[in-house]
C-alpha cells in the first residue's frame, strides 16, 4: 500500500535559482540521478521531495538540500519516516550537514 501524506500543504520554494529554465521536467532541471518523474513529468516540487526522500539516494538528497535547503530536506524526512528514520537516512543527513558547515567555513 502507498503511504498517505498528511499535514499542511505548503509550496516548496527553492533557495537557489534552478538551472535549465527551458527544461520542463524538474528532475532534469535539478540534475537528479534517478528519474523520479518518469510516470509524471509535470510533478510538483513537494511530491518530488517526498519521492527523493523515500529512496534516500545520497546525491539526489544533496541536490535537494542545495536547492531547497537543509531544513526543508529534514522536514520532508520527518514527514516521510517520522521518528523511525532508517539509519542510512540519518547518516546521509549528518554527512550533508557536515559538508554544508565545512563549505560555510571556507567562505
């Protein structure tokens, strides 16, 4: 059975300009590795974030954190998994957060 996504519907706005404005598919515009939108090329950003978190592929989660922010990624992880997050998801979030902190220190 599929998961029911509850909570308030909010519009997810990118922190950074998403490249390739002429490309209609958000997955291609964000340069994600997996084709999350193969069945729905006009997928909304909120749905895409849920799909990326459900698969928890590191590079795609990193891209989401870069464009939509680490806080948005963490909120989506809590929405999808609640408090029972897989160990790998926690590890990915720690690694991304650590990399973001290092990048801030360099600037």
